C-alpha cells in the first residue's frame, strides 16, 4: 500500500515540475516535438534566369539558433526583362490615315442619295487616323498585324522600336481571320522568334506588347485564361487564345509572347463594357497566323478548302424533330450546284457528324476543319440520314474569291422544320404577298 502511495506522489510531483517548466520556457515543448515545416530550398519558375538573393542581415556570421526555422535561398523569377529584350524590338507601332466622307451632324435630306450621286458628286471628306501594332516576322520586312488596323487605309506608317520610321505596303489581308501582312524596305530588322501555340496550357504566363492609346510601346503581364475560343463571333475562322493580360485600343496587331520571349499570338480584341481592358482579351494563335502569312505572301490571299454547303448547329429542337440520339453535329440547310457537297450526294436535312473520323462539335468547328484542308484533299463524311449513319466521300475544292449565292438557295427554311416566331420576315422567301420592306423598297438607293 505504501508503494502505491509513493508512486502516485512521484507522478504528481513530476507533473507539477513539468507544468512549471512549460510556463517558464514554452519553446522546450516545440523542440521536443516535430519540427515546424520550413520553406523549400529552391522555388523555380518556368522562365527567366534572374535570381534575387536574400539581403544580408546585421546578425550575419553569428551561429543560428537551433530552435528557430532558418531562411533558405529563394531563386524564383522576379523579372521578365530578358523576354522583353528579346521580343520588344520586333514589335512596331502602326499609324494609318484614310479619307472618310463626312455628313454634317443633324443633316437629313429625303433626296440625299439623288443629290449625292447627280447634283453634287463632290463628297465632303476628312482624314481619319488610327493606330495599332504589328510584329516583324521576317528579315525581308514582312509584318503581321490585324486586318481591322489597316483596312481601307490610304497611308500606312510604321515606327520601329529603334526610332526608324517608314511607309509600309499592304501585301494582303484576310478578313476571315482578321490578319494582314505588310512589308517595309529597311535593313537590319529585328525578327521575333515563333513559339508553339499548340503546346500552351491554361495558366502559362504570357506578356502582351503593343502601343495602347498611342502612348508608346507598353508591356503587360498575365496568364492564359482559356484556349480554343471559337464562339467569340469576331471572325469566321479561328480559335482564339483568351488572356487576362491588359489589352487596350492600340494593342491590336501586337505580340502575345511567352515568358521566354517567343511569339504565340497576335492580340486582336477585348471584351469590355467600359472601352478599356477588363481582363478578357483575345489573341489569334501563331499556328493560324503562320499559315495565313505564308498564303498571303505566296498567293496574295488565303487558299482554303470549300464544300459549298450551308450548315447550322444541331440543337435540342432539331434533334427531337429528326429523332437523333444526341445533340451533336451540323445539319445541312443549303447546297450550291456542282459543289463538292452536292457531288458527294448530300441532301438537305442531312446531319454531318464527322469528317475523317473526327467528330463535329458545332458549325464553327466544321467550318474550321474544312477551311484548314488543302484543295484537292479527299475526305470522308459521316452523315445521319433517316436515322441511319452513312459514309460518303468527296474532294475538297478551293474556296472561290467571292461567294454570293442566291439568298433563297442557302437560307430557305428546311422542309419539315417549323418556322420560329423570330424568323426574319424581311427575307425574300418569307415576305407575305404585298409586303414592302420599310425604306428599302421605297428608296432604291437606301443602303
């Protein structure tokens, strides 16, 4: 009994001594337990080799306290100066001027079209100026920019990073991708390095270089927010890169580069409600830009594949009417005579679900696939007709320079598809007897 009493007294005394020690020096408990997590020895970023070392402290040289976590060398990226030095000299400022007809404010004349054409053929004009950016992509003086930057320009002035200025000649433009190629006659031109836009990942760091608002060359930084944005509605062809790097008016045609200074896109547009950057910018991938560049230099225009068919995306309403198992593919609503699509045996209301075993997502996807094919390429189309999947083959033709088919032939409502209430009544094939379009039928010269 005495032994048990002695043990309890010893345990109580030990607990009391431990409690007193913890109150006096609480760090002894931390030393005895698990060490707190420390920072990794090295933190690296995917780009740049600029290293910032920790600054020296007054206690340098002293023996560190073993009870405290010690700072380690941090070798992260703190500057993208090397990437900017590599790419910025190849980014130019573009200034354009053109003559634009000026109509006085508040001016109205019912016979304005007649007077303008016959009575007073001299049109009042003023000179409109705009600005943008461009990228030198060849030592021969070829510059990539946006079509809307130089569209209709009478004079194109290019200002280089080193201060040189010269007039540029328009080699060709492609409204389908909003790209244009200029050429300047200067020597010792800096040339940007092409990157691979197909290997980009969401979250990669990118830099946008351009001339926003004409203030001069400016660099902004952001990341890749999304890829393959094909429903933006900016162009007919193209899958845009979305970035949050600040892009403002004047950046159009400028360079979107990686953190190592390689070109991966041409800055094109922004989504904004204020007129300035709101963190949603779009750039044309360099994979598309290179193809357009080579075609414009070689042919003066972009050579694309063409089937001569008009399609609309399959939605739930069309899928239920045609009794399709899934909402996918595109439905044929129009065919041109003697076109590759007609020769392949396609009919209206056919649903194209694949091209060469590649599934069709929507009409934009289908247009991009056909447009990227070379004329003369043989392809196989997977088509759903009357609930059965059939395969037909055809040869892609070259897209004509001007496509102006009759409106009735392409845009007529397919048989068996009920007309919607919002169906356009101004189309020729939908106007009721005696219907007259306002202004247009009364004034033939109305635009």
